[in-house]
C-alpha cells in the first residue's frame, strides 16, 4: 500500500496564478483532510471531507477550494495564489481514529 | 476555544538521557489525544491515541500517558534516531477535526 500520496512535491507560483494540489489514498478511508503547516503556527486545518460527496471548512479556508472526486481522491485548489499561501501542505486520511498523512507539498508564491 | 500547548518548544538530550514532553489541552468533550512524530521534510507519522485519563501506551522507547488536563510523552534512554519533532493533537467529541499543538523539537546527540 502506498498510503497517502500527494503531487506535486514542490511548486513555485507567481501571485495570481492558480493550481491544484492532488491527494490520493489507498486505505479505503472515508475521511480526508487538507492542512497547512507554517513555522510557529503548527498544523492548521483548511478543509475536510467526512465522506465521499461532502466537504466542510476548517480553520483557515479562505483562498482555497476543494473537491472530493471519489473515495480515494481529494484535491485542493488555489484560484489566485497569494504570498500568504506560501506553506507546506499536507493531505491526510482517516477511517476511525488516527489520521495518516502524506509527504507534503512545499508551495512558494512569489 | 480549544487550545493545545506543547512544552518545551525544543529539547536537546544526550544519548541515554531520559526526558518528558508535555502537552496541555483545554477542550470540551475530549474524544481522543493523538501523538505524532515528524521528521524534517516529511509528513507526521502516527504514534499513539489515548482516550481516557489514566491510559498509557508504549512503543519502543516512547511511552504516552494521559490525565484530564495534559499528556506526557516519555522518552526513555533516547537514541539519535529519536530526533524529530513530536506533535500532539486533540479531537472533540463532536466532529472529525484535530487541533494540533505547536510541537516539541527533540535533538538527541550521540
């Protein structure tokens, strides 16, 4: 099992550009999550999906949209990137207790 | 408002020098407290889930304990490979979301 996979690993954008971060899990988990991790701020929840077809806002949703494409895949879209969105983004999935994280995407917005 | 505070922020240990990390929390209706290990450039790796006061869990040189207000992660006779950032997180009784602390960076010198 690959667990949780994320693409791309690194990305550099210019202010105003858009992009989609991809996440997939092969553990048959119902719930999936997107976090951002910034120095001194810890891990903060952006959006989550409790099950296929549902999504909910987390702590810091502004500037982001998500799509739960199917049970395996959960994507995060930045429509118009801003320097404040420079961060490391992690996707996670869980079935009951214990979230399992992907390797992360390091995003820089210039 | 739910809060999770970890201390100390950083810890330098000599190999074999046992120590404890603290995670204090304020949350209404705790459903679970989670410990993760994060290596540089990687996603958090799940270690333990604790559900009720008095519960303890062990994994190799790590032992996690839980009281009504805090959790401790004890590292017994640490080795250099135990160097990492240790994160704790709490889940409320309602919902799937985790609230993370800021983490403790542990460096074990040979």
